[in-house]
C-alpha cells in the first residue's frame, strides 16, 4: 500500500505540475475563446470515452470470478462502441462547426474521437490492474502518458496551432497511457466477442455506465449551457478554472476510490467488518482530502493569476466554488465506494443523478448572477451528492446516518476553519510578491491544520505518525 501511495502521490504531483505548466504556457499565447472552442470538443470526447470504457472497468474490478474471456469480450464490446461514436462524431462535428461558426471543429472532432479506442483499451486493463492491486503500474503508466502527451501538445501549441494543441492534449495523453499500460501487463489483450460472458457482467456494467454518464454529463452540461447562456469567451474562463481544480479532483478521487474499493470488495460478504473498515478508512481519508481542496480555494486568488497570467480574473470565483464543492463531495463519495464494492452501485448512480440535476437547476436559475452561477451550481450538486451518501438506508452498510456524518464532519470543520484563516491572511496581510504570498499562505494553512489535528484529532494524528515512523524503521 505504501509503495502504491508513493507512486500515486508522484503521479498526482507530476500531473499537476505538467498541467499547470502547460496551462501557464497556453494561457499566455491563447485567448479565452480558444479555450472555449477546445472545451466544446473535449467534453463530447470525454463523454464518449466514459460511455465505451467506464462500465467495464468497474464491473471487471468488482467481479468475484474473472476469466480472460471476460476481458476479451469487454474489449470487443468497447471497440464496437468506439466505432459507433467515431462515425457519429463526423456529422456532429459538422453541426457544431456550423452552429458556433468555427470550421476547425469539423475536423478536430473525429480526430480527437479516435483516441477513445485507446482509452477504452486502457479502461479494460485498469479493471484487471485494480483486481491484482498493481496500482504502481497504473500510476507509472498514467504519469508517463501525461508527461509525453502534454509535452507534445505544448510543442504543437508553440508551433502556432493553439486550439489544435488544446484539443490534442487529452488525445495524446490517453494514447500514450494506453500503450504504456499494455507494455506493463503480462498479457497482450485482444478482442473476442462472447455474448454469454458479457451477460455475466451486464447488470453491474449497466449501472456503472449510467453512474459515470451522469457524472460526465455534469461537465457536458456545464460547457454547453455556459456557451448557450453566456458566450464561448465565458466558457473559456470556466475551462481555466476547471484546469486548476479538476486535475487534483480527478487524481484524489480516483486514488481514494481505487484503493478503498480494493479493500472494501474483499469484505463484501462480511457486513460487520465492512462497516468497521469503511468507518476507519473514510474518517481518516476525509482528514487528508478536505484540507487539500479548502486550501486550494483559499489560495486561488493568488495561485490562478500566477498560473494563467493577466486577463483571467473571472475564473477566480468559479475555481473557488469548484474547490469547495470538491471538499464536500470527494470524502463523502467514499461511502458510495463502499456500497459499490458490496455490489450496490445504484446508490452512486442516484448521487450522481441528483448532483447533476441540482447543478443544472442552480445554473439555470442563477443566470442573472453571471459566470459565478456555474461554480454555485457545482457546489449545490456536490452538496446533494454528499447528502445522498450520508442519507441512504443504514441497513445497507449496518452503519447509522449519524455515524457516517460524524465520520466526515471533523474534516469539514477543521478544513473550513483553516481556509478562513488563510483567506483572512490574504486579505489582511500587506502585499508581497505572488510566489512569497503563496508560500506563506500554504505554510500557514499546513501549520493551522496540523495544530487542529494535534489538539482535536490526536488519535488520527498519532496513527499517521506511527505508520510513518514504522515505515522509516523498516526502510
């Protein structure tokens, strides 16, 4: 576990550094309009990749008995879906190019859509990797894919193909990641259709598909409703805010889900031990997750201008809202992870659909507030997801609603107070240089949060230091 957490941490930090660096370069050469055009393409490609690959990853990871033929049949079904999406992307690209008066969308859409063959292949392999707990291989492949893909996209951008570079970045990353992950595996996975074996995973895969689609549709609705309600320029500001928050949300969300799922799934037929394990994991994990996002929200007024340069001020409020919503939802989503590991993914689906509807409602009703309504919609959606996770029937995990709430509440309280102190420091302190102010803000946040843990959550603090000390002694 320590080995995998080390690689996952390196992967998360490396991805964040690479994406931040590429964003800093692109934001100084390109306009919000360019970011908006790229967002229109990438949201559709992301939706397609979830549709063809996500259900198989989760179903294969959870299945009690897995054979090679399940993997090959899943890949065959995945690639059949990819072919359908590729064909569909041609008229869709033409339609969007005409609707937004952007001719380059017509060619970029099918070119980027071709990458889902690789993302689907890696999703099927990821299901196998998660069963085998080869998380280090997964982290290494992801980091390598981001390094090569982002570096190539930056080169394309510096050559003068701005929108092409933004759109190609995701495609290049998933292609290289799939190749790297296949290289690390012991088998060369090839497709082979088998209706009988697809039927074995049909129920779980179907629910997982709808669950991930509901989550992804939130981003799709974000982009297209913002483009419809406001403008492509405003969509560019939203895209910049998401570039600051979403890489961290994605890395922490996937890391927490994959690790917790691997431990929960082994206890799916032992309700008492599953409840105890879920309480221990979620209460400790939330203390590590919540301060990351609240801290990010507190330093965003300094961090975002440092990354993006001048001219992106409208992104700051949106990014703050996205970070606050992540602090609420990501720890609570681990309850849905425990339910999914028990074979009940429908509750994750319900949470995602509820969050999706809440986001759309606030976004539509708050149009008069301007672009910040996008961020407020995200907070509303994330808050409802957390409420659903805490509010599901106690009998499902033999765990009371109050028990679930109080497992999460300390992290939210401590992180919230820390964020207020850091935000107050930013407003009250004299103006320093941006880098110095950022360093002081982060140091202050770490000190305050560490003090809260030491005083009010001593058992968790001692448990963490004991594990680290033992690991150091073994090394």
